[in-house]
C-alpha cells in the first residue's frame, strides 16, 4: 500500500488519542460518576480502528483503479500511434486488394 494522506491521518489521530489519554491519566482517572466515559472512549477507539481499516481498503482500491486506468491509457496510446495506424491501414488495404 502506498503511504500518504491515510498514514498522516492515522498518525495524527493516534497522537491526538495519546494526548487525550495522557491528560485523562494525569487528571487522576475517572470518578465513579465519570466511568461511562471510559466505555465511550473504548468504543470510539474501536470505531477509529474500523475507520482506519476502511480507509486502507479505500486507498488500495483507488490505487488498483489508477493502475488499471494507466494500463488502459498506455494500451490506447500504443494502438493509436501513427506508425501503427499506418501499418494497420496498409495491411487492411493489402488484404482487401486495394
């Protein structure tokens, strides 16, 4: 997979999550009334992991599509090269007896 925006986004998100976790721990953790936040943070981390994996899949799909399109364009350029067109027309004319 190519590195790029997705890697930078993941790095930034992990850095932000680490900073939030550090602040939370320096604050002394959660009082009993704040315990639901721990569940929310864990749920958000799980969702973030899912989003990261989906982003990686999307990047892979975009890369594969770009490679396919590049190959198609290269094939069209080869087929539409003036010397090839001239050769094909000449061969066709010979076959038809023109």
